[in-house]
C-alpha cells in the first residue's frame, strides 16, 4: 500500500483521530505545549503537553491489531499527575504493551539531552507483563560528537526480541519482566528504574 502522507499539525483540530493506521513509527517533539484553542477536542486528555498528547493520538488512530513504536521523553512514563497516569492506565488496559526500551542519555545529542524510551505496543488486548530493556550503548559515544564505538546493545535487543517474554531467556538477555499488578500498585509508573 502507498503511504498516506498529510502535511498538518496532527495535534490540531484539523486532524481526525479516527482509526486510520496499521503502523505508527514516530519520534514526536519532546517539548512544548499546544494552544488550547487549536487543540483537537478528540483528545481524551485536557493536558496541553505535546509528549502526552501524541501517545493518546497514536493509540486512537491505530486500527485494532495495529502496532506502534514511539520515542517518548521518560517523563511520559512516570509523571505523577492524574492525566498522564490515566493515559498510561488506558494504554495498558486497552492495548498490549510489547516492550519499553530505555535509551541511553545522550542518544539524541547534540540536538537533545532529554532521556528517552521507546514504547512498543499493539492496539487491543490487555497487558499482563511489560518487558523492559535498558540500553546502555547504541554503537556511538553519548556526547555531542557521536563517534562510532564497539559497544552496541541494539543487536542484542533484536536477537532476543522473540525471547523477551520467556522468564529464563528474558533474564539471560537483560530483559526485565514487570507484572501488571506491580505497575498498577505503583501508579502505572513505567520507568525501568
């Protein structure tokens, strides 16, 4: 199928939140807020912070069974305000959160020093356990120069992806399996720490 590309502010009231995508791959802006007057009324949140709104948007636009891989600032995973907690709760209760991959600080240097993670989910179902991986290295130095180095966790993540839900192989491959009841007790905090 041909990609359906549109040039518009996806957070604005001009963008429809109807189901329209099988796959969402996104690295949305980490910072900023949208003007309340321009914000779509289809959001289930009233918070104006873009990072939280994008997660809500992507969950809504996926078709049932569709998958998303979204880079988010880590605050999205543990912010203790009611709306971000509600957003994470909905993500876990109405979707299958397949993995959280914590990226090393500096992975987006020199453009951003914000600590980030990748959320990977499939729309539909309910999450019982969340596989988490803390990436230490991505094959480059974590300073502004980003010079190639030999340490790289990406191949390990790829090679262990299918084994991440099996307790023995997950631990052997540095995946942490966190049961949903532990996450619920901790106000839906999804931070690997």
